[in-house]
């Protein structure tokens, strides 16, 4: 669980690095051992040797994922007090609570790479680290809760299920539970839209409007086109990512079109049609200019999301201080205990 130094499987490729005296191991040996694990579809664990670039890439990706879970609580939390029924309110509260848990799993995974959670949050708050652009759009109606669940969480599932086979063990294991809970979130969103679509004409129109607004941002969640993605090739070589941005985007489109037909809602793309020769749906061109503008901080809700996040962090300072004081008191008590020795 913690490192491949506990011994490989009998048939696993292995260099002599693990058995060599520490002073005799050089960077080339460590790189060779790391690559042997990657090539064998094995898992890199926290105590394993790994290239610094691999570690930094993971910290960047995992931190952005964790930040996205935490920021992602805001647009849905905004509707808890306005949910149309007690049942809807309870479900939405559970979902937002899940997102908080996902953030904690992921920050913990980043910490196994030597990152400090406080440092990661500082970088989020000062703009040095990003979160998913999708959360910089407003939630205007209750139907947006359905569109987020169906489209945004649906896109997240397509993105994240392959991460269950990520080459870094703690990240892969965290994603198993995250994906199970995201599947519930996606079904919850689909059920909201199904109810609205089959309700009154006004409710159907509300659902269609939400889908119109969230479809294109959901497609942008997979990142820029492969030709313009600076990290994809290396991440795939390391086994962090399993599929390219464009491949994942196509999977999502192919999955979502039949679901939209079941909902009785139209996806806002006049060029969307089945291509029998390719075995996939063709779709219209995505305006990635919008994505890059949102990433730069020019989205509809960028400033509001970060203002709220910083304020929440500042308001919670007393909780962190109390937790630190309690932990220090427990250490003092334990050290002074006669049984401590």
C-alpha cells in the first residue's frame, strides 16, 4: 500500500535498485526502476522513487481536482435553501457534502506527495493554482441542479473513471470512491431533468434552457484540443491519464445523446448527428476562446467564487486554530503519561 519496496510480485519487472546500498543508487537507476513499474502497468506508491517532474505533475493535477470539488460546492449550495421539496433539499445537501468529502480525499492524496494542504489552499486563494472552469457559471434556476448533475457530473465520470487506473496508487484508490458517488450525482441530475421535462410546459422550457446553457461548458471540461494541450502527452506516457482530451470528449458525446432523447430534451448543436462510418456522433465546433477566457479569470462568476472561498477560509480560521491547540494538548498529555515510555 505504501511502497513497492515491500516486495514485487514474482513476475513483476524489477531492477536491482531496491537491493542496492543507498549510496550506490544513482538517478539513472531510480528512473529505470520507476519506468519498469510504469511499463508493467504497476502502481507508484508514496515511498517509491519517482521523477520530480512526475511528482510535480501529480500535485498540480490532484490539487486542481481537489480545489474543483471544494469550489464546486458553491453553485449547488446556493440552491439548498430554495429546493422545491424536503426530499430534493435532503438529496442536494447529501450531494454537496459528498463534494466536500471528495476534496478531503484528494488533498490527502496530494499530501502523500509531500505537498502541504495549507500551501495548496494558499496557491488557490492567490490564483497560482486553478480549479475547473465549469464552476464559474451561474446557476439561474432549479433546472440547473439537474443540468449540473446530468452533464457536469456525467462529464466528470467520463474523465475520472480512467483515473481509477492511474499509475499513482493513492490517487487511483481515492478515485474509486469518488466515482461511485459521482454516479449517484449523475443519476440525481438526470432524475431532476426527467421530472421537469415531463412536467408542465414551463418546467420543460426551464429544463431545456438549463441544458442549452450547460452543454458547451460541459464539453470544455475535457480541456483544450489534444493539439493544444501541453500536459496530455506526458501524463499519458506516465500512466496518469489513460485517454486524450478529445477521446474522452467523444465518449461523453456518444453517451449523452441517447440520454437526451430519453429525456425529451435537445442538445444545442445543429451539427450533432450519427456518423455510421466513424461509429461516433459528429458534433459542432467548440469555441475554446470562451474556455481560455474563463481560465484567465474572466468568466461570469470567477471573482464571486474566489471572494466567497477566501471569506470562508478566513471565517474558518478559529476552527483550524482550535484543532491545532487540541492536537498540541493531546501530545503534551500523551508525552507526560507514565505509560508513554
